[in-house]
């Protein structure tokens, strides 16, 4: 089987006004669906960031690397593609192809699943009221109400709050109310995306302790490996990151500096599914935990994340996913149904998902019309609060 075409289809998909320390999500998020065609008539699927990351230059490189080649050469492709993100997306599509050709699931090709159901976390945001049904979330009490509805509907057993929006003590209060509402068995996380200084991070950790609020971990309270290490040496609360350890070069300084306890993998930015498996082994070697990071995504990535999480033994922390925020998907049979916060590994060959061509065309058309051209959460917030700046550290 030889690859005959690399198709990249940019999409703009409706997104709620979710807030973070950079600003707020635009009414649409951008993704690119990759489709690899072959001389045997099979196609392999994958999904990655929007077209500002999947550039024409990198697509050209990808075409030069893969056209005429069989899909099992992902390592060679990665060496030729200048973007680790695009190389990762090509790897996923190649795995999907190979799985379809040999009637194996992607998780089987990663060594086989070690769990049939993958736990995910309720990923909760402060937000403005929008087209979605969740309403405004602007206070600790409204966050508790959102958590109740997410837990009710999806059964999540872990709650991650995207912080860095309200002043730090209001976010401590949010976590206190969540702990009080859900009791000791609900795992809680807070992620302010590095908007606090070292001193504020220490104060928050102390206030959480004083309020008797135990967190599974605090995620990126402050910026950089050195800052995280300064926080970590003075608290007992575990620290996680998807911001200061984002590539292999960051691992050694983070381990040497004792900066983090948990690294959050992301196959979209680490170079694919096998790279994340390797990261799992590295984390195990250094007694670090492994979790999974997420950004707004569709069902193709949802399937890839589930196959990966099923195949990595030490990925025991519930994975992040933005999927419940999705208004509509581009895969047939969506949305994926969570049971007690878990997803079953898709059972079909490859990733186990089929594209819904009508939906794909609809969201490609929205992209073509330019409803959003690139992600800029700060520009979106400035439309609501003129003059606002994403200062870090802000508190
Ligand atoms: O979707 O607003 C968002 C998140 O803030 C996302 O962009 C981050 O990458 O999920 C993220 C995280 O830091 O964990
Ligand atoms: Mg994070």
C-alpha cells in the first residue's frame, strides 16, 4: 500500500466563550483534518491544530516525505517534516491506515490496551453566556453549579477548573466549594496557566491547605521551570505542567530542578502517539506522573486520545478533554458517550471513526468564509473589555 495524496481540510467549528488567562475563546475554533489516500483505496484520518500551525510549507514537506511511500515509515517521515506537530498528525493518520489495512485498532498497534475504558476529567471553565446551553459561569457558586451539571450528565470523577480568570482567592474559594459539594473522593485540579507569581502561587497553596482543600495537583501556577521549582520546593502539593515541559529538551532541566510532579502529554504537540508512549516511560523512570492535556478538538482526536490513554500503563490520571463543550462533531455516530466519566476504546479498525462528509463540508465552508482566521483569545476578550492585556504574572 502506497500513500498517493495528503489532503488537509481546515475547519471552523462553533465554540462556547470559555475564559482563560489569555482571554476568551472565539465563537469558532480552528482544526485541520488530515486525510491520507492510498493506491488501495483506503484512507487514514487524523486531526490537528488550525491552519496557522499546518502551514503550506510544512504540508509541502509532508507531501514530499510520504507520497509514494508505505504508511509504516512514520519515523522517516518525522525526520523529513520540519514541524513536530504535523509529523505527529501524519503518524496518527498512518496508524489509522495500517489499522484499517490489517484489521487492528490503533491501541493494538501501540502494544495493546491495558484498560478497556479510559477515565476523563470534567474540564470546567469560567465563561460568558453564549449560544451553548451552559450559561454564564462567573463566580465560585456558578462554577459549582456547572460542575454538578457536568457530573450529572457525564459521570466524571475528576474535576479540572481552568483558573487564572478570577482573583486567586476567589479561585481558592471555588475549589473549597467544589470540595465541600463533592466530598473527598472527587479528584480536583486547578490550572491558572501561569498567571500567578511565585509568591501568589505559594499563598494559594497555603490557603488551600488552610481551607483543608486537597488537590490532586495544581497545574502551571507560575511560569517556567525555574519558577515552578521555586514553588515546588516550598509546598507539598504536587505540580503538573503542560506549559513548562512541552518538548524533550525541557525534560532534563525540569527533572534536575525538581520543578514538576506530573507531565501532561499531548500527541498533537509531542510528535504523535508513540512519542507520548515514550514520554510515559521517561516519566516512570523519574517517578513522575503522566497525564494528558487537551485543547478544543473533534472526534478524530477524541478517538486518538482514547487509544493512546488505553495503551499507556502509567497514564492513570483522568485525561483532560474539551469534548463535552463541542456543539457538533465531524464523525459519524457522534457524540462519544461518557459512562461514569469514561470512554470505551472505539472497536473498529484503526482509530475506529468515520468522517461525516456533510458536516466536514459545512465546517470547511465556515472556515473558507473566514469566520475566524487564527486563534487569538486576547483579541476576543478585548472586544468585550477594551484595553485588557494578558499580563503574566498578573497576580
Ligand atoms: O482551551 O482555553 C483553553 C485552555 O486554556 C487551553 O488552551 C490550554 O492549552 O487546556 C490548556 C491547558 O493549559 O491545560
Ligand atoms: Mg494546563
